[in-house]
C-alpha cells in the first residue's frame, strides 16, 4: 500500500513528485507528505497534510525552486491518520529525512535495543529507521549507515532517504515492497513505487530486486546489494500504454476500465495467437501436464477469477484444481498431492498474502506460475513462470478488466492443456463482440436506482454463476458500501433466507440452461418473502419479464459477460450516493501488507 515518489535532476522536483503522488494516490489516500530542497533558502523543507494529495498541493502553492524531492501518499497501518504519522519522517537532529512503504515488524524491538531514551514524534513503524540511520552515521559512512540499518529491519520496505549533508542524492532501498528507478537521457532520476508515476519523466526503468540499495543522482543511479557490492540492473522500457493511462473522456477510471473489457479480450487473443493458433509456452504446459493437482492461490477479485479457472481446468483439461484464499493458504497449508502445481493469480503482482503463500511452498521446489497484469512485478519475478494478462494499467481500486482478463487467460491455459477441441478463439471473440453490444445499449443506471435503495442486497447463482455472485457482491459492497452477499442460489433456504424482508434486492445470475429452472425457483422463494428480484440472463434463457438480457455466449465464458451489468450496477450505485468511486474508503489498490 502507500505510494512513494522521488526525483533528483534539473527539472522541477516538486511538480514531478506531486504529479507522481496524484497518479499513485489509488494506492493509499489518507494523508500525504513531501520534502524538498528549497534552493532559494538552501535547505530542506517538510510538508505533510492529512487527506488527499490535493491538500498537500494547497500547502505547496507558493513557488519553490527545487531539484530534489521525495513524497509519500499513505494508507495507514501503524498509527492513526494524523499529520504526525504522515511521511516524511525526520531523524532526531533533522539530518535524515525519509519516506517508507511497507511494514517494519520489529520496530518496537529495535527501539528498545538502540534508542530507548528517544521521544518518538509519531506512532509509526517508520520513524525508527531515520533515527537508526542517524545513530549509525556517527560511526560509518552514510552508505554503510543505511545498509547497517537495513540489515536490522524485519518486514517489508521501499525507502527513500535524504541526507541533508549531500542534498543532490536520494538513497533508495527495497525489500518485499515494490520500488522502481526511472532513468532518462535528458531529465534526471525518478524513483517510484509504481511505473505509472515515472511515465512522462523516464524512458527506461529498473524494477529493484529484494535487498537492493541504490544511490540516485541527477545523471546516474548506482545499484548495490546490502554488502555494497555493485549489482547489474535489468532495464525495461516505459511502454506507451503506461503513458496513456489517464481517464480520457471518462469521469472515473472504473467506468473507463469497464468499457475497455472487449478490447482487453481482443488483446489477449492477439497475444496468445501464434500463426493462427492459440498457444501457451510449451514449458509451462508440459510442467503442468506432469502434475497431479493444481492449487490456485489468490485474494479478492483475483480469487474469484481463480474460481472460474478451476472450472476451466477441470472441464477442459480434466486436471483437478483447488482454489485457496492466499491469506489462509500461507499459514494453513492443505494436505498437498504428491505432484502439486501452483498458480498465483494477482493483478498487481505485489500482494503480500501471495508472497507469504509463495514462501510457504518454497521448500517443495515445485513449479509456480504467476498470472498477473504487471510483468515486472515481484510475483512475476519470484515464480518459476509467469503469464501476462495484458489488461493494461488498472487504476480504479475496484478491479474489473483484470478479472475478465485473468479468467480469459485461465481459459486459454486450460485449452492449451486440453485436447484442443474447444473453439477458444471463436468463444472469446464472440464474448468481446457481445460485451460491446451490451455496453452500447445498457441502462444499468436506472436499474441501480430502482433496485438498490436498501442497506443490503444479494446476488445469487448456481455453478459458475455462484462464482460470479461472489465477485458481483464484492464489487457492490466495495464501492457503494451496501452490505451485499453472494450466495449459492440453492443454499439460501438453509438459513440465509431469514434475512429476506420486504424490498430486499436479490439479483439472480442465470446463464446455464440446466440450472435455469432451479435458480428461478429459488428466486420465487425469496419473491414470496417480499424480496425485490432482478434477473440478469442470456437471450436464449430469458423470459419477457427479465430485467437484463445479454446476447448468448458459450456457457464457460457467460460469467465474463454477465459480470458487466454487475460492475455497472456497483458503479452507478456508488455514483448515485456521491461516493469516491475510484478510491473507496479504507481500501488501497495494491495490498502489500499481510
Ligand atoms: O493485486 P491483486 O489481484 O493480488 O489484489 C487482490 C485483491 O486485493 C483485489 O482483487 C481486491 O479484492 C479488489 N479491490 C477487488 O475489486
């Protein structure tokens, strides 16, 4: 969580860091801060505000000439949302200033051991890092003082440090939390926790590996490990889709990302089509074929995509698959088969619960495949293999196009493992077309108004649509704060139906011919108890009275079409309530704490 940005160079550091923080605000948005070297008065200043980056911008309205700055947008973990707890944090004498993304698990122990007499200014786990660096700087060079501190830290961190005595250097370090160094022929060195903040300022970037320490100057960056030995960085180009990652004509990223879904599917087809044939890397396929069971591990929406993936792998490829919540799997390993294969699904590629799961299976030395939207992410690098879902940057906290992309890639993977009789390309192409048909004519705004007038709601479905019901419910509660449950339609009567009262909204998701009748019967049961029911279904299964009818697609991908009206329902419910759609309360886009 949190976003960090730094810049040293000949351009205006204040603007670059503030623009970067605005782009990263989706990662954390309860407070923001910045420190910059004001060349007029020849000193570093620190500014912090609670609330959004716009508050910080107001505090920084006066013109300040600066060529060095570091900034932070926070998602509180240790300590409340206060100005004192906002970053940057400063060492006791004021010499070292730093911003941190991650969690220092042993901060209390280090405090007791090294500086028990210090009066801390904040409740954070970060402030101690500044004090430790200063303590060690009395014995060592700055580089050594920083790496000595880093070696003591347990937990995760992406750090930017300024030493007032060398104002044209930013020191950067990374362990477990993402950090990238942006390089530019013309314009200085930028540093950020997400490549989005580098777009426009850097031509190339280096995603740091764990235990990296970097000395950033205006015309170069030097890369070291914690023994201060030089390391050779992997350099990537900043791609054009990152440059194009603004909202365009849309009011919200979420709406833009919903609308992009047909083109995401087409992009996936293009990526995985080689000489007219849909293919997945042979090495991945042959390793999977040698395994006896697939374990899919993920969180939130990615886990819901994994549930569809399980169905695809079992139905198309006949390989048994299990889906696990990452935070549970990491510390309660199930009884594993003798030749397990692990799939991690993650939009960001940085989710801490997945990293903990990866650690828990490391000793097994079995193949791990990460399916992600960020090919330079930590989990893409740490797994044996990775597949790119090609959704393009997803900025809204509520995940939409990544879900559809992850499930589509899982379908392609299952196809690659199968006897290949399933017409995967045609199925996905038709899905993209029928998504467009729906998006061009939808009226989910008025359905949201008609149906969502209570504090709670239900989505019900059977089979593959039960998986979808869970995703639809997560999306609605996440951004509209309506308490929503996704339920297996046939299970309601075993207890939960007690919650149905006059006017309770119940949305039924129907796309399987052989369960149409049963789901409609379950809907009648809640209807009889006063529920306000809404049917979302496919043309061939529809009745005249149904509320949302979409054109037919193959049953395996029907949830990827039916998800569209549920995403829009959530979007409009949040819009009608005046909520911040792209940045819902208490959440962050990339969950890098366990
Ligand atoms: O980056 P990941 O896919 O690993 O993130 C997993 C979840 O945190 C994420 O899907 C979350 O549930 C979304 N906010 C849901 O919209």
